[in-house]
């Protein structure tokens, strides 16, 4: 299934897209599996060298699952330490939520955790999207 990933540009901080193909979930495969594959692609970062990684390379998806309409995402501690080629943590968290919202309409809310600690995502940059 075709998915569009959104990344911040190194040049002007605007959002740009890349297309990835990820297996479509079916009745035999839960939505959580498809979302996990999607998030792993997002964490791999962009193909273009002109776009920023969402989180620091090496950030791992420790767990994710969908319950009711909510996606729960738990990332490794690396997510907290951005570099000059990654989005800052707040922007990265907003981008993660934005990417999920755009690609999985059935998910209505995203709860983000880092090493099991709940992170409140404040949408400061939302108007830029």
C-alpha cells in the first residue's frame, strides 16, 4: 500500500513528502502491524539528503499498538537528543503524529512515550503544516 511520509527540509524547514510502499493490513493482519511497519520506515528517515530525519538516527521503536482509536508509541531514549540534521524533539513529535494522521485515518489519537514515560505533544508548529 502506498504511504506518504512527511519530512522537514534542511533548506527551509518546510514539509516535503516521500512515498513508501508498505504492506496493506487485511483482516488477517492487525492495523498495529501496518502502523509498526510505517513507523519503522519513518524512523529510517528520508531518502533525500535535503530532508531532516524526524528523530536522531538510531532511535528505535520499542513498541506500538492500537487500542480502540488510539495509537500508543514507545520510542527509545535516542529520540530526546536531536542533532543538526534532525527535527527538534517537539517538531519531531508533531511530525510523527501528523504522519500517522495523514496515513491512518482510523487512528484518532496518538499517545507518545519515550522509554515508557508519557510525552505530551504540544502542537506549536501545526500552522506550518
